């Protein structure tokens, strides 16, 4: 199995995280401007844009890095030996810095201050439970598809799950420590106050740990090869060079007829080899 160089994968994780945060925060700002005062419609617009955008960026960057964009995904993958722990730790800063950068990009695109610390408090017991459930479900979607050989469906499935989780969880399904950090830097509809972020991140880690054990119970046969291609297949099989062998299956041995019988054995043992065979 062959994968892209680490620097290429880190670049893909960084850029994908930039786009992810820009989509989540930018669509939240746009929704707030397009539908002021209508929170339900704002959330619908934010969820739809996030689901569609996530689908697209997984297709864009998945062939390079697998499109994790999420430290929980990377570390659960490492726990299943699909990613080395060294690479998982390398992915972490790329994902976090990417999400923070994406927040800045979104702010600037809508003529807001490049960095504005969010004042939106979200830390409640209901939000904590919601983030556990949201993260657990996300990891289960990803690994169940990998285990059943349907990783190419993950882009649509992950986008659909996150879009749905915007509504069935009270936290609107962050399910990602990197995006949680990034959303602190935008005081907008999609932001989260720094004081609420630790609770969300803790819940997401708990959800990831719970998902690991649930996957072990439901899919005990998850192999490192399956885990290595979660979300989007990004490994190439390296074919071994064919071995050159002499084909002797059709070449008769010296003194042997084409039908495999010895030419000498078809003659009478006392017959002159120069005379024709007897009937």
C-alpha cells in the first residue's frame, strides 16, 4: 500500500480544515444576514450549506489524506492502526490551525473584523450530552462504511449525518475539536464562547472513546487496511513485479513426443531404433 508524502497529507488536512471552517462560519453569517430574526431558517440554511460543502471538500481532499479534518477521527483511526500515532499527532495542528484560518477567512469575506472572539455560550449538560452523541454517531458512520467496503459513500454519508445532526442535537453537532477551536474566533451565529469550548472538546473526546469501543463490539474484524482508508480511499496498491519463469508445460523433453510419451517407449525393446515401430 502506498500513500502520499506526509507533507502533502498535512497540506490537504490544513486546506480542507480551512474550507470546512469557512463553510460552517460563512454560511452562518450569510444565514443571519439573509433571514434576520428567524433562527429556524438560519439553522436550516447553515445546515444545508455545511452538509453540501462537507461532501464537496471530502471529494476534493480525500484522495490525498483521507479527509479527516477532525482530530477525533485521526486518533480513533490510529487506535485501529489505520494511521500511525506520529501522523495523527502531526494532523492535529494542521487541522486546528486550518479551522482557525478558515474562521478568519469567513469573517473577512463578510467585511467583519478578521478575529472576533465569540460571546455565544453553549456549555450546558444538554449540550455536553449532544456532543457525545454527535461525535459517537459520526465515528460510527465512518468506520461502519470502511468495514463494509463502502468508503466511497462516506462523503455523502458524512455530509448527510452532520446536516441531520444540526437538528437532532441541541449543540448543532460540532463533533470536532478543531472546528470547536476555530469557531471561537468568530462572534457570529456559528460561534462558540471560549468558556464553552472546553466542555465541547471534552464531550467530543468522550464520544470518540465511546465510538472506539462500540466499533470493536459491532465490527470486531476491522483491519488496519480497512481503517487506513476511512472516509475516502486514498491508498494505492503497489503491484509486485511479475516473476519471469520459463514455460515448459508445452515443450516436449528431448526424446519425448508431443503427447508426452517417450519415443523410445513406443518401440519394441528389441526392435532396431532405425526401423519403423511394429503394430
